[in-house]
């Protein structure tokens, strides 16, 4: 076994995360690693009522889970070399918490995550999932910001 046996790649279906996936594929090929693709469904927070406070309720849309699974499987089919073992993971909660918990549960060796490059007010309001992952991660984290340098990733594997 190599030094990097398991790579976790958070996906939010943005072009940033798709490019991070392409980059992660090259790592996985180089180190002969398994890949874990994770998508986190954020629960809807309903405004406070006077008796209960804020209430987080999993989304009413029962199709979100199956649509996310379908999209992750499509990404795995179209972006990941067939020689790489891929596992799809879908969780519900705060993305940075679920990503780090999954990294612990699966004994991940490396997280490869895209940053969206928010600055100023946007960063103050929303923070950065990537930043929070880095701060709490149980393993090394490689953050990628556009334009990504390094491995070349021009091929699709469909």
C-alpha cells in the first residue's frame, strides 16, 4: 500500500469541484488510491417560531438524494478512470462537519477540495467550507483554487 490509499473529494456540482475531481483522479492514478466522492445535502432551516426556536428539517424533496446519487455516479463514470475504485457517499448536514466525519470514518489519507475564492463580504457572510475542512480535518487537505496548476487533465473516461 502507498502513502495515499484513500482520497476524499467533496463535490457540490460546481465547475470548481468538477475540476478538483479531475485533479484528484491524477493523484489516485499516481498513488493507486481509492476515491470517495461525497455530496452533502444541507437541511433547510425554518425561521424560529415562538415556542421552538429555529428548526432544521431535512428537505421535503425526497428526490434530492436520488438525484445526487445519479449525478455523482455520472461524474464517476465520465471523469474517473475505470481502473480507480470509487465509492459514492451522500450525507445530510453541515458540509464541513460531514466531510470531516467521513474522513474519520473512512480513515481517509487526503482530502482534495476546491475553493470558490469568495472574498470580502461574501466570505464574511458564508465563510468557506474548504477553510473549515482544513481547520478540523483529521488528515492532510489539498485545496485547489482556479486556475489549477499541476497535473494535466484533459481526458474523459466515458
